[in-house]
C-alpha cells in the first residue's frame, strides 16, 4: 500500500459507501494505520481505495467509516499540507467546528462535535472522499508555489 500523489486521477474520484466491514477491510485499515505514522490524517482514496473511510491521528488514531458532516459552525484559517501533494503548503479557510457522524471500526455508529485543529483535519480528509484536494480551497496567492502540480 502506497500513498498516491497528484496528478493521479484516483485522487479526484468520489469515494463509494462501504456496505460491510469484513476481514479484508480491517486488514486495509490496519495497513493505513501503519502508513499514517505521525501524520494527522489519511483517507482511503489516498492509498488507492475508493472507499468512504479515513483515519485521523491526533490524540489517538480514530477510524471514520461512511462519515457525514452534519453541520459546520464558524470559520478558522490555517496552513495545510497533504501527503498526496508533497512539499506544498497553503492557507485554507475551514469551519471552526463540525458535527460529524460515522461508523467506527468496532461497528458502532457515533456522532460527535469537534473543534479547532481536529475539525480542520476531519474536513481535509472528508474532502478527499469527495475528490477535493486542499489546493482547491487555497487562496490564489498561495497557489504560486512552483512545486504545485495542477491536477
């Protein structure tokens, strides 16, 4: 399992819903968990899996299966980067707080409200499931990075 980088077309595909959690999916999530290392998040499309799944890695690793952002509140501006666009960083505006629902790896449905950095990470990874990259949301001036590969 490897991380895809731009301009790989698979990064622009909308991910499909996961219908069941089985041993194959658990194995794939385990490999993603190893691959994420110290990074803040990793979405399934970034490793070539066209599935609605991502992992965050803040206080602990957390799996979101078939996530849905239910609500957004406020704004925050921060600098983002992405494993799929190495060496590129830019300013992105995101919601300061999000309400999200998903299924955990344990098969339990959960809904939670998250704020700050964690909210930005969740929105970044959720965008990957929609085929959206953080560079799509960057301010124009930030795109003047010579390392940016326009997908």
